[in-house]
């Protein structure tokens, strides 16, 4: 069985179809790991969701910020409005909408297998892999049990640092922000979610989260996406796979078991991030 990790799709079905042909994916033999942001901004979010759900146990998924945005809209969050560049109507109006959304909201925010830890965006330096998984599970259960209430309190950039005594919606918001939005932080774990550019644009106080010395997850290979201006990275014991498919870059996949890498050029569906 091959384990193949795939970068942010954002509703781009045709590049995914060509990528799976390139890596000779077999649904009865191989396993696909998706780093989140399955939907939105590309033209075929419904087809992407139907395909991945249909893979069953041959797909492993973590939720990204765009997936949470879809769920917040679907579950009626008062705090979330549709954006002009959303491409989610095909899902929200589909006959199988409820089945798809019930499946999606049950997906985790982080998964691990051996020394591989997959999440959408990043981790703060204080967290170990075990704590990351524990916090991800804690929030995933909240999403499944009381989604509307959590979505009503999920949005915002505070708190900007972790404390073990965080509780309630502040605790859940921080965990979600780190796992689905983080790019830069300080060595003591303070986060700034507004910094989105490539490394070198962030100012001296801030570092890419994976370059923080002695971070608690350093012994694990972190598989993630979310950061199209970072692009493909395979250093610092990370595998970064968001290569800007929806922006006209490419869709990337990498074997988790050897050095194979596949990339497919993509049409430009959005003109600016």
C-alpha cells in the first residue's frame, strides 16, 4: 500500500484527476492523505467532496479553514457570511448535501501514523505531538456535538498565545486558529494570523512555525498545506504541500514512504490570494 499526501485542492477536480493518473493511484490498494481545504474558490467542490467521501478508508482527511467555512455556513453560524469569491453553492444546493456535510464535520483536525503528523496549517512550539492530537480531538468533538454554538464563537484572532488554563470558546478558538490558520509565531508561541507572505516578509520578531528551535513536535514529520506563498518544502522535518493550485500554480503530491513527488500544472481559478 502506498501512502500519498496531497496538497490543498480547494475544489479543483481536474488537477486532482490528472494527479491521480500520474501517481497511478489504485483505490483498492493505496491511501490518500489530504491536508485540508478540500473545497472553495475552485470550480468543482461538490465533485471533489463526493469523490473523497467515496474513497472510504482509503482517504485520510484533516479539516482546513475553507472546510470549516463551508460547515459554518451550512450550520447557520450568525458570525459567518458568504464571501464574494466562495464557490460553495453546488454543495449547499446538492441533493446529497446533508450526507456530505455530516461526513465532513466528522473529519479530524489532526491525525498521526508512526512519526507522521498531518494537520492543515501548523503547531505552536509548546505543543507535543500527543498534545496536538489531544487538543484536535477535543475540538472535533465540540464540532460534532454543538456545531452552531462553536461556529458562532470560532472567529477572531484572540487569544494570541497558549495557556494550559484556557477554557471554553477561547480555548477552542486558539486550537482551531493554530491548526487551520497558523503560519508565523514567536519562539515563545505568540501567533500573528495576519502574516501570510513568504518567509522573509514577516519581520524579525516572527518565524515560520516549523523553524522554531526545540518545538515540541520536532521529532515528527509534519505534513501540512495552507501556505501557498511558502510552496513545496521538505526540510526541518516538514512536508509542506500547498503549491497554489487554485491560484494557477500546481497541485502537489508526495509519497510518505519514499522520495517520490508528483506535480500537475493548474488553471488559474483565482487571481489573487
